[in-house]
C-alpha cells in the first residue's frame, strides 16, 4: 500500500482527534505507544488495535471521537457514500479504494 495513503490516513485521524482539542491527539498517540508499542505511523496497518485503544481510553465518549475521525477520513478520501463510522472499516475501505485505483 502506498506510503502516501498511510500518511493521509494518519493526518486525517489527527485532524479528527484535534477537532476536540489539540491535546486529544497527543494523549491518544501517547497512550497507543504506552499500551501497544505502536507508533503513530503504524496506525493504518493496525486500525483495529488503534480503535480498541481509543475505545479503552475514551470509554462511552469514543463514538463521538470516532465520528469526528470518520468525517475527516471521508472528506480526505472522498468516501461520502461509505456509511460506516467504524474506524477500522473505513481504513479497509480507503485501502481497497486506493488499491483499485492503482490497478487501473
């Protein structure tokens, strides 16, 4: 998968987190590193683990954060027709779409 796509996923994820405050992305990425050892750049290849970490960190507030990230991802990759807000499903859709376009 293209490094550019992964970088765009991370950038959109960061924007989605930061819609709720600049420190939200900092805390989330720190917690991810502490709990899983994953770097921010590894999120697109480990979307389910990232989603699980966010769910544990934010508890019942997680759906609001996930919606914010989903909005940014859908805008970045022009996926308005994808109706899921699930982070890992969106990352899979983005990668499938990128792969489909690269094969043309």
